[in-house]
């Protein structure tokens, strides 16, 4: 049996947590403020502290160090209804065992309590005070991202950031670096897609004077430049296959091949990678080395598209407006409604551009919908691709299929499979035709393993759409 101290000024939260803790067989003390909680901690040291961030008087984060001394390093679970990246980083920095965003369910908090009482709390790290500009969001999905970024910053693990173009992968990488133990070292960014194939290896590994035509001076490669800091690989999926093995050896052995004829250069760096693709599918297709994949993605963070966090759009729009004009802007309600309605295929980057465009037209007046630029099309699709799902005709057709299937009680339990039977065969046929009925190219277009594609064609008795032989 353990003693748990709960510090929260919301009676309903305190009551629920204390009831749960007692049902788990623990003794409980409850305090409505940090000051009273510290008195409890001095009189009866607890084995676990559950601490709210916003409290009357001293706030929870400010009180964490004092609680740490009183409780001799007992684990602290920080809870808040107002999570953001700065709060998450601060909580992890100060040694929080876990950071939980309200509202939480009983199963979630029970699991956290059980783990906290079973495992030693993590050691805190020294974080910098760099601003976390651009990483904004009140939605639960973004608060989860902030927590993941804070945890990543407090470790040395290689990180893979996944998300569509424009969601803020570089901002996330910068936040991790600036709030890590390596914040005094360099953050070196490399983008393979922006380099010509002939220049990739030279940029990464460097070259010596006279090593090739035009090499009039030696150049230090980006791997050496990042020594003591962080190497950020933007769009890691674009690393050429021959170079993937060389990079893996560098990361495994901590040595960069010399640009001249001398000894290899020792390097100590951390790698943060980013991609908009599914690297696992790239591995399955033989386009990315599986050993490098496992080396780079020890810890993964998924950054959501803007359309999945629409409640953050007004917050971001006002943030960008303040950036551009130096003061908050006045957005009409219908403008905010239009911003929240758009699909934002270009994500936060597109929103930023739209706000800047609108401010130029609105000048110092209220920003109206007509000040916004036209919505961007889905640039993820090729020019001859099918219409996006936002197309009314396509969406209506899919909805009719779904309504028909769900209306039949005899189809209960099979609706999902039957829906796929309606929509998958036309897709498979179109892609196979476009790829000359060849499995390998079609599998790459679909993002499937060729074996999976063959199984699907067999499942739908569509072997005739494949080339013979």
C-alpha cells in the first residue's frame, strides 16, 4: 500500500482521483493548493504526487522543485486542462513522471498511477529558455504532440517526425533540439530532395581540396558540422540507397570518413528525421534499408494535418496576424468560419500565407472572407488524379453506398468489408491499367507490398487485369 498526495483545486477531480486511489488500496491526502500540499508532504511524505498545473496561489509547475525535496524524489504526475508545448516541456524538464491532459478517463489515470508506483522517475535535464515559436495548439491531439516533443527533448533517442508537408516538422525538430542537452551545439539541416544526386555525398561527408573537378577548397560535410549537436534530415525518404549504408555506418560507429586521406573524424551527434511518407512501406518495397529505418526511428512523433485540428485554426490565424502586423487583427466571424471550413492541404504553411495575404488587402480594417486567397487544390494528387473526397458528387456516391449497407440489418458485422468490395476493385483496376498491368509499379503507386496487391486481385477475382507471364 502506498500514500498518494493529490493537489488540485477542482473538488470533482480531487474526489474522483481519491476514490480511484483508495479503490486501488492506497492511502490518500488531498490539498486544494500547492501551499497546503507542501504542508501535507512535510508531515506525511507521499510515495506519489498528482499535481494540477493551475492552482490558487503558487502554480503547480513552480511548486514542483519544493515538492521534489519534500517527497525525496517521489514520482510526480502533472495534470492540466490547459496543455501547450511550453507547459509540457517545463513539466518534463522539472522531473514529471507523466504529463496528463484533462479530461482523462479512469483507465488512463489508473495505468499512469500503477506505472508511477512501479518505476523510478526519470532524471530531469537542463532545458533552455528559447521560445517555442509556431508550435501552438489547444486541441487534445496537439497537446499529445507537445508531450511527445517534451519527452523526446529529454532523451538522446533518434526521432522520426511524420506528417504532411506544411504541418511543422522543422519547427518540431527545432523545439526538440533547443530544449535538449545539446541546445548549445549546432542544429544542422539537410534536405536530400533539394540537392542534386551528384552533390548529395559531398554535402553530407565533405570533400578535400583537389578531390574532384572544381574542388578548389576543402569543404566540411554536414555530418562533421553537426558534431556535438543535432542533424536534422528533412525528407529522410529521399536518401539515395547507396548513401543509406554509408550513413548507417557513421551512426553505428560514430566516425565520418575523412574528406582527405587522413583518419576518420569522430563525431557525436543526434539525428532527427522527418518524412511525409510511410517509411515502413518504403522498407517493404525495398526503397529504404530496414536497418537504417530502425536506427533512425527509435521514437516517432506524428504531426496531425491542420484539418484534424480545426479548433486551433483561429488561434493560429491570430498568432500569424500578430507576427505580421505586430498586433492582433480583427477577424470577422464569417472569416473564421471560412478558415475553419477549408481543407488546408498545405496545412499550417498554407494558413500562414492566407493570413498574410488577407492582411495586405484588409490593411487596418476587419478581415473579411473576400480578403482571403482562393483555397488551394489538393496538390498531393497528380494532374489526372480523381477528384478529392471533398468533391460533392464523389462524397455523395460513397455516402449512398454506406447508407445502403448500414440500412440492411442482415449485413450487420460485414458492412466494412462490403464497402471495400465496392470501392477497392475500381481503384485497383485503374492503377493496374496506368502501370501497364505490372505488379511492381502498381504496388509502388498504391503504397502496398506487391504480395498484398496480388492477394487483393485474387480476392476480387481480378487476375485478368495483370499482365501475363
